[in-house]
C-alpha cells in the first residue's frame, strides 16, 4: 500500500525500497481535486458564515433587528426566502477559487519544503521543523491567495447579495465590476487577506504536521502511515486551531470586500463604509464590541474543521491514486 508524505516529493511503497517522485503537476492535480470536492460538500457553511460576517446587528435570538439570529435560523431563512439552492450561491466562482487555490497552495508548499530540505543545514531542518512548515505554509498561502483572489471577491459578492439580485451570474458580475469599479475591484481586501491567510496557512500546515507527529507517537507504530481517519482528524484539528487564532482578520476582509456594494445589502440590515483594515477594526470594536470580531465564528470553525480535514484527506488520497498510476505505467 502507498502512503504520501506531505513534506517531500517522495512516496514510499510499504515493504519495498522503491520510491516514486512526483512532478509539480501531480501536486497541482491533487490540490485541485481536494479543493473541488471540499467546496462542493461544504459550500452551505461558507454561505452562512459570510452572511454572519457581514451582519452589523448582533447574531442572537434576543435581537429584534437582526436578520439572522443563529445557524439554524439562518439556514431556514435562506431556504424559505431564496430557495435551497441559495445555500450553494456563488458556487461557480467558489469552485474556481477552491481549485486554483488548492492547486497553487499544495504545489508551492511541496516545492518550498523540498527546497528547504536541500538548502538548509540538516540539523536546522531537524530541530526547526515546525518553523519550516509554518514558513513554507505561509508563503504557499500567499502565492495561492494572490493567484486566486479575484474569484474570492466574485464569490463574496454573489453570496452577499439578496433579492432582487444585483449580479445575474459570474460573467455579469465580472463585466459589471470592471465597468463600474474598475479592475482593481477584484483585489479589494487583498492586504487584510494576505495578513490573514499567511499565518492561517502556515498554522494549518504546522499544526497538521504537529498533530500527525503526536498521532504517530501515541497511536501508531508506523510513522509513515497516514490513514483516512488520521488525515481527516489531524486536518480537522489543525483547521480549528488555525481558524480560531486568525478569525478576526477573516471577518474584516469580508467587510472590506463588499465596499461599494451597499445597495444589494440593505435588506439584510445596516451597512457601513470602511476606509481600510484599521478603520474597519476600530468601527467594529466601537459599534459591536470585541465579540463583533468573532461574528460567525461557530459556522467558521465548523467549516474549518470540515474543510481542512477534507483538504488533507482528498489531497493525500489523490496522491495515492496518482502514485498507483505512475507505478502501473
């Protein structure tokens, strides 16, 4: 049986001395498949999370002005007012985002960690594995974010709009944004996104490797073994840990991404204009309190656990399939 090793480009065949070297294209394919499957399965959680993040009013049953009062309430609200398909609103640009991001992120991480193993001193590489994984993960996140960011903005706009719709579809949204706001509108919120994504991506990979090491130490005799349950469990735990740490930056990013889009959000409650990351954070703290920075945390953490576990699981399983194909050729 074949087991993938996330840190390098080599997969060992159990009981054999043969090695399979992956090409960067293999990592890209595995990352894209992982992103596509994960997005399809968990898009509804993302829709609810974004709706929560953009709501100025408190998310509580006690708030009379709040559009959404909780996860179950939001689910029923969206289903009754917009139809069940609205839970997959923005799925097309979201799939472009997820497949592009997954392909770029995993490829960049594998290449960077392999280069680190070649050029860094062996002792440093051995003693500073968490730091190396964090740094390579952060840089991989920056590369993937910059390459896929226009799809993120389109996805957020399509998910954020109510009825009647401002944008009919992804093509209409693209043309309208270029005509009215200019090409730079596709990179609104890039700065806070990079500030958020780099530590998040770095933490995900660092925590994943840490939890894998703990799993192997306490539960497994084979350090190279990466079972389905292990991959998904360690991935879910790393997603929760990373998301909880950087969540406020994700909320601020979403608020900035919908600037200039206020008319489509009037039905959801109050709207605000922010001039940048610091101004947005200051306004949230002043008007909504510290907990305002954590609106939508529960669906976001739930989503992070599901999606991160799914990303690592399907990435590794796809690599296993590719390894089998390579060995059969």
